C-alpha cells in the first residue's frame, strides 16, 4: 500500500504593480485569468 502525501494549497498573491502592458488600463485580478492561458514575460525596462 502506498501513501500519497498531499501538499497544502497555496494561493498566489494578487497582481499589484504600477501598470500592466496590453490591458487597456484596466485592473487585472487573478479571478479574471482563471482558466485562461497566461504568458508572463519577465523583462526589465531601463
């Protein structure tokens, strides 16, 4: 008999920042992204 260890579910923090590109200046919440494909591109603007 095998024992399966369950991991605790951890919620991601809300997306906060000074602005998100390609959102049309609308607020983005995690619940709005649920079930959608999200591409994160970590890039630095100098």
